[in-house]
C-alpha cells in the first residue's frame, strides 16, 4: 500500500491565500513539516506526493518540499517517495533542486514519457527504471534479457536505482516502487 | 532642505545621478526630490524611488518631500502604475496627484506593489500569472514554458526581499518597446528594497574569505555568480541561480545594484558593463530582470 498526499488541498489548508501556487521557502517549510507529520503517522513504506492541481512551483519551495524531504526520508531506512501529477511547469524547479543536492526521485506519469527519474540520472538508469515499470519484479538477468544488455550492465543500473531509492531491492531481486 | 532633481528619465542608468545628488548617507538634512520636469520612469526607477523614501523613513530622517511631475500624462501614468499611492506612505507629495481610479496602463503587468512578507509573494505571483501569460505569449513570442519560468523568476526575486533585506520592498512589472536599445519589446521585472544590501548580508560569513577585495562588488559576485547565501543550508542560493538559468535560456538580463556596485549578467544583445564599482551610494538593493521578445525561430 502507498500513502498518497495530495499537495494542493494541503497547500490550501496551510495558507490563508486562495492561490494554488507552491512558492516561497516559508511555504515549503510549512508544507514539508505537514508532510513529515503525515509520513511519521502512517505505516506505509512508500509515500506518493501528488502535484495535481498545484499551479506554479518555484525553486525555493521545491527545495523544501522535494529535496529536503528526500534528504530527511533517506535518513530512514526502507522509506520511499514517488511524485505524481508533475507537469512541465513543475519540472524545471524539481530537476534544478534535485541536481543541486545530487538527488533523484521517481515520478509517475500518464504522458508520453510515462514514469521517469527526475534529478540526477543517466541514460542507463532512466532506461532501466522505465523497463522495470513494464517488467515488474525480477532480477538482473531478466532486465538484461529485456534490454539486450549484459548482466553486469543491468546489475550496475539496478544497484544505482536501489541506492537512490528508485526501486526496492532485496537478495538480488528487485521490484518497482509502484506495482500496477 | 536640500533639493535634488529627479532625472527626466529615471531608470537603471540614471539612478546613479539621483544617488550622486543625495551624497553621503545618511543625509544630514531634509530632502526634496524635484520631479516636476520628469518625463518618464522605468519600473526600476519607480521602485528605487520608493525604497529611497522608505530608507529615509527607516533612518528616522525628516519625511522627504516629492514634487510630482508637471505633465499630466506623466502624472496620470505614474498614478495608474500605482506609484503615488505607494509614495504617499514615505513621501510628502507636493502638487496635485490624480486619483487612482482607472485600471493600470495596458503595458503594466503588475503595478507598484509592496513586498513585506511571504504572503505578498503569493499575491504577486497569483495576480500576475494570467495577465503575464497573455502578454508574454502574444507580444513577446515567448513559449508557455517561458511564462512559467517568468513567474518563478518573479517569485524568487521578491523572496530575496523577504529573506534577506530585513525590511520591505517594492516590485513592478512592465512591458515596453526598446526600439532604440534593442529594436524589440521587452518585459521588465523591477524589485527594490531599502534593506541591508548584499555586502552586509554576506559580511559575517564571507568578508574574511575574500579579504582586501571585500565590498559591495565582491558580495554581488558571490551572490549572483556563485550562489552564495548567508545561510549555511546547501539548498540556499538557488533563487538567483534559478533566475540565471532561466535568463540564460531566453537571452534575458539581470542587473543588481547594491550600495556602491552594480553587477549584471549581460546577454549578447546588450553592452552594459558586467561590473560597475565605486558608484554613488544608494540604499538597499535594486534588481532588474529583462526578458526580450523572442525571434520567430527562438526555442
């Protein structure tokens, strides 16, 4: 099970203004505090931050709500964060702050790109991540066969994904964070 | 009372003339700013004028006087751009000011607006988006993605006031035709505050590292070019970095004046000096972001 946090209503509850824009660092801090409270009060291993209906996202707010949240969550073993509802208008800010901190995050998507890795990534990591969304659980050989890669190349990509909390891995097997 | 003539055209270049007229800071006597012959002011000029009035008030100096332009069309324009409404807070206005009854002029995307807290940034961003999208797309040939970046740049520029100035400031956004300078339309964001400035903001953490070269220019270079912030948090300093990234993509320009220096990231279409030092002192910080209309084959 995945914990879903709908950011637009949370933003409206946090602020007294009628706007749906995630702007300013202080807004980001207030939102992140609420998200952290919600995460600590739930038993789920994966949290989905849903950006649907969020208007503008600026760099400072993205730094607090995405980058700093990931840094906090990475201190806890076995907790994962995925994003959804991310549009083109949010991408610049999210990519920028993640790159600045050397972080990555998985984004669910219905568009032509589908699920993808935002922030720091490589072509192999992106390809492996998207393949795993299609293939489901498996091991390095399965991924290698599907992508016509060597097992070593597939294993490297899987290790990078696992270290960045973009997939769940255990005992040589892996599975995507969000199973269909 | 000393009389200081406001330049006929008040903008980022002629502000230095105004600053020269003020002389040493804080001034030792009451000031009267004579704008009777004024013909025009950019958003940068109007917001800088307001933060000067605010700085004089915060220095507990006598309320400065400001004689309004004589030309009706100039007065009317400044009134509709929100200048006199704001100026009444920090100047004693001399002369008849038109009532601010009509909408802002069509080229004013955001009239002069105070920035004092994070909520003000929300209001500015929320208020400008629809109008900005329409004007940026229709008149400046900017792609939808560029209009998003524009609002982000505006948000970050305003936040700098809230986060770093230690006092309030003013923002205004306007589009106009730079026929002589560029031959194209531009949209300009101007943000000015009367706060502590970049040098004092960074001094506790950076002055010793820089050594003899420390000053307004060095502080601007650290903040604008190296994303240095007074906060140790590694996520800080991203606002100006994000603005530069956006401007790099759309051939925009940013110019920041603080204290006695002005630093600009200059695109190929402009010939401004990247760094000007030893300028006459002007209180606070003044930021100008300029985005030109895109050529038809722009990205």
